C-alpha cells in the first residue's frame, strides 16, 4: 500500500495482456429497515435498526368491586334531626373512566421511552473482547476510483481533492505494522468531516505480517506464537479502533498482508491461519472482513483456500497488481465468479504523484466495486 517511509505495499508485477477502463464513481447507499409504528395513537419514531415492539398493556382494567354496606336504619321518632347526606362513592362507570385514563397515560409513557441500544454488548471471547448482538445493517457499496496514501491528509487537502476523479480513499486506521502510525489528522471529527464532503472510506488495518514477509520494514511484525490466537486478538483490536473513529457495524475492515515469499508453504499456512482467525473475529463483532495483499502471494493463497472449500475467509478481495491500468474483473489469479458481486478492489498503480486544487499527494491508484465504511452520523 502507499507509504512514503517505509513502503507499505506488495512488489510491482509484470503487466498482463489486457485491462479494463476505470469505473465511474457512483456511490450506492443501502437503505436500513425502518420498523412499523408501535401504535396507531403514538407519534412515529424513526429508527435505523429494528427494535422490539413494546409489550401490550390493556387499554382498561376491571373496576374495583363496589363497597358493600348494610341498608341504613330508619330514624327513630326521638332522634335528633338527620345530618346532611354523605355523597355516595363514585359509580362503577366513573371509576372505569379514571382507571382507563391512568393506564393510557402509562402506555403512552412506555411508547416514548427510548429503547435499549440494538448494539448492546455482551461478554464474548475468553480474552474479554465483547461481541455484539445487532440487527442486520446492509453494507454501503461504492463503484468507481479510489486512492490510498500513507497518512490521512488534512481537511484542506481533502476539500481540494474533491475536484479529482476519486470518490473513495483508504485510511490506515490501526495495526502495529503501519508505515505511518502517527496519523496526526485521523480522528472521529476528521472522519465525519470528510464523509460530509462526500468521500467514502476504506479502513486498512496493518497488523502482524507473514513470517516470510519480503519487506524488511515489516519483519519486526512477523506472526509469532499461535497464529489463531494472535489473529483473534488483532481482529478485536481492529474493531475497537474502527468504533473509536465512528465507523459502524457492517463497515468493511481491510487486513493488509504485505507480499511474502511465494515458495514457503509453512509460512503460507501460518499466514492463512492468522487471516482466518482475524476474519472470523471481525465478522463475529458485526463488521465485514476484507483483505489486501499482493496478487501473486497473499491473494493467490486465499483464492486457493476458497477453491478448496476453506471457511472463515475474507469477504472482500483487494488485490495489488501494478499494471498501470485497471483490471478489476480480469485478474488471472482469481476465478471470474469469485469475490462477486461488490467484493473487489484492484490497486493498479503505486507511488504516483497527483495534484488537484493546488494540493499534491503521493498515492496508490485503485478501482473498485466493494463496501466502504458506514460512518455513524
């Protein structure tokens, strides 16, 4: 991926015989389901996720039994003048009316009490990572051009680049192996601001790397110990980092695995175990596991695992093959029907300097038809 120091990408590859034109930018947001009105007499309340209907409460309650008393004795001729008559207790219809009004008030209060959050956490993995019980939310997809760069640009630059042909950008939001770990601009307010500008975001997590990773700068982050335990741990880290930036469930989180030696079977097996555990944990926590790697190593091995029927694989494939032109649907490593539909990104050029609105960046070029982050507004 694009970095300025140290590199964060797979190696450049030999061009393949044919390419494809860039796709026009056309973001498509999936609509969230809205539950029906809770009651005909209550004001409608909009919601992004379905919530349980309130427990029905009877509109009226049976009236209390009328008090019983003995009939009054007739006055004796020698008694004092009778006292003023005492008003009789309310009749049953009146009591019923009062009780009905009280119950109706209670029902109204219940209808307008805010429901418990749909994403309430519960205890999950043994390491304490919470799992979430959420109503399904459809991912947001984007089709068009995208770029990624090592460090999130300033809002001024992002505004200037709205004149570019790009509509989405990759952000390195977490992971111990990031080439630019500081990310001075990246914050929840930055995410919200660029989203309002119209940008769509591709969150990249650069965690542990293959034991036989090629880039020297990534070797200190090689997978060690149990790849399954480490993958589960870092999957939880990725979700927490995404939540901290305001990226909601159903957002894709792209695991960046840099190019590694293609002839090292034990290394490939360890890496696959790590990727599967990471993907499984991200999916369990309500996010979409994506995957970035070199077409000739990481992508090739994941595709081979898919053909073999392996489970817990990433749902979206971001492959790097620097042809200088897009080839989103004709990548030879991938089966033509694999990672379809809305599940592919092609990084087709890297370390390219471009300027728009008087602002220059060093970027990687991508074309995509894939999920983008769902920003919580």
